């Protein structure tokens, strides 16, 4: 009867860090390719987070934020 050894944790962390670098590079590249949409996304998020606009305006902005997030999610397609 042979026992299985655990994988080397250094190799696992090296693989995870390389995958993380690839994902971060893809996100940054996509955000830099669409500066207008990226700035709208960041501004919308900051206004909703810090300024607390009126309820109706807040709902409209939240809808826009969700739409932009779905657009970026579709454009990035990180896990194909």
C-alpha cells in the first residue's frame, strides 16, 4: 500500500500568482481600452458610495452601474 504525498505548496502558490497576474492584466487592459465607460463606472460608484443621492436618482444610477458591470463582465469573459 502506497501513500499519496501532498503537492508542493510552493508550486501551487506560483501557479495561483501567475493566474492572478494574468487576470489583473486583462482587467486593467480592458479598463484602459474604454476610458469613457471606465470613468463613468468609477464616478457612478463613488457618487453612490459617498454622496447618497435621492432615492429615485440613486435607483437610476444603480441601474446604470449594474448595466456597466454586465457590459464589462461580458467584455472581459475571464473564465472561458
